[in-house]
C-alpha cells in the first residue's frame, strides 16, 4: 500500500517573535521541519508533500537535496484548509494512505507512527492521541460510553465538561486517500475560530458509521509542539534527554549527562567515557574505549578505538585513528586524517593534512596542507607556511624525521626520510634524507652597547 505524507508547515509562529519561520527553528542541530522530513523518509513515504505559507521562499530554500513536493497555502484558514491544498497530489487509488504530520511537531518516533498506520481501517482513519496532566489549549477526544471515538472538540469550542477530558488530539492522523478527500470537501468553518478544522473529519467519519481508531502515544514529549521560545527550549531539553539515554544504554559513560549535547547521528562503540560539556554534532562515529575530555566539540568525524581526547579540543570533519592522543587545546580542522598512535599536543592546529602512525606534534604548532610520514617528531612552534596570499602549497615530510623547535617550513617543500632540521630554521628548499639541515644567522654580541632609557 502506497503512503503519502503531508507535512503542514505554513504557520507564521508570531509568538516566536522571530523573522525566521517557526518550522525553521532548530532543535537537536537541525530545523524542526528537517526532522519531520527525515521521519517521513524513514517511514518509506512514496511522496512527501509540504504545505507552506509564511516565509515560503525561506522555507523552500532551507530544504535542499530532499525529494519533496511543495504546495502553498496562500490563506491560513485552518488545518483542514491546509490539507485541502494537497488534494491535487492525492490519487483515487483505494490502496493509497495519507499520513498528516506537522513541521513544528518533529519528534514522533517511527515506532509510534508505524503503530498508527497499522491500526488504520482500510476505509477510515486512525488518530494519534496522548494524555496530558494539563491539557489546556488542546482539542479533546470525546468518546462514547462504549469507549469509541465520537469526535474531537477544540478548546475554544468546548464546554466545561469536555475541558475536563485529559486525552487530547495530537493532530497526527492517517486515512485512506478516497475517504479523506471526501471528508475534507465536506468540512465547514462554523466554529469560534471560523477555521476549517482537520479534526472535523473525525465527526464526519463517525456519522458515516465508520470506526475511528485512536492510538495512544505513551510519551507526550513525542508529540510536543512549539509555539514560543519556552516551548523550543523544552523540546530541546526533551530531545537531548532522549539522546543521552540512547548513548548510556549503548555503552557510554556520561560523567554529567545534563551537560552533554548531541546534534546529529552518533555511531558508538562500548566503554566510551565522555566528560562534562561535550558537544557531538553532525555525523560522528566513536569507537570502543574512547575517552573525551571536558569542553570538547566533535563535528562530522570518526574517532577510532582507544583514542584519548583531552579537554578543550575541537575536531571537525576529520578521521582520527586508533590509540591517538589529542590535546588539550588542540584544533583538528577539516580533511585531516591521523593514522594510529598519532599525538597532537596542546595548542596544536592541523588542517587538511595526513599524519602517519607514531608521529607527534606536541606543542604550539600549525600543520596545514601537509603529508607527514611515520614516527616523525615535529618540535614546538613549528609552522607550515602553506599560503602565499593567493594559493595553498603542500609540505611533504617523510618517515623518522626530526624537526627542531621554532622551524618555519615554507611550502612547497619536501623533507626526506630520516632528515633532521635544527631548531630556529626557516626551510625554503627541499631537505635531503639522513642529514642535518639548519638555517641560522650568526650569533653576534655587541660590546659597549647601552640599553635605551626612558626620557624624563
């Protein structure tokens, strides 16, 4: 059976007090709308239709490289009116189902939504509900004495008795295409808001004698929506709590769980230790027995087994081999690859470089656009001078090279295997293998020299 997913993303979100459309505000490192699209993709949707409105061009331009279809809701006349805009995308095929999701309700899990789809009658609908201790503002689920769903009543249209009901409508529903189109064409705006409610389709289905299945979402945080910045912070908190729980249940020790933030997809091994104030962002893979110190940020990188990352280090778009040691205060910039047992010490910056196994860059150095061989030692204060003001140039350093402190390697330059470079050298030409190379001015002492003194 084919599945079309309609995502409602037309709301202005005035209470956000932002020029950014509400669905583009970020939770867990990406927009709420992007999260909802990912969920639809993971459900195997044949088509994803996004109903947009306020800030339309910004919304469309923010979603790139996604197989989605767009339809504009030019007037915001309610959720029923919004789904009506997508009717041209529906077919009359009895085997087509429609699932309605929301761009500002991004964290309904695939398991919950699959349960909803499984419960949908072939010619009717299923709705997702949950129970809130404080249901104010939500549409209530009105059931018959037998417990079947009769209708959904919005807060502003409810009497005092109905407002006591704790089971609320999440807005998420699925229905057969044929039936949903029929009901959408028959809803009206005879209500306090003078809007066309999608929820009125429930009453129309019941009037036809069709059963409406209600699937309970046990965790209300899955269907949490956002109307203001307070809600956004609450959603971020709920999302992070879920990510931390996943990490800990899969073999990660978090010294202070509340201070660790996850913004992306994390592939993890066992016996990992993460200290406080760590941010994992994008696609991050962490192997067994890795230790990550305080105040580290790791983005779109692979950290292989046994590596130790000391506090205050930043790693971005890089691959770190097994049993490496990074930091403290190291910065590993994009397109860097470290082989096994490489050491980058304090205040070392590496960019777009490959460093082979066993090599060390221990202190206060910059390595950029370089290839470094095995078992090479780079002394403190060494700089790859890779930029001439217009172009970047390559530095190639062989195996078992020793480079003394405070050396400038002016690229393009090659240092052959086994070479030694004396401290304080500026290297502008290729260096031969297994020889000592240095460049220094002659040290001079001036007799009878007087240090300047301040004038009164």
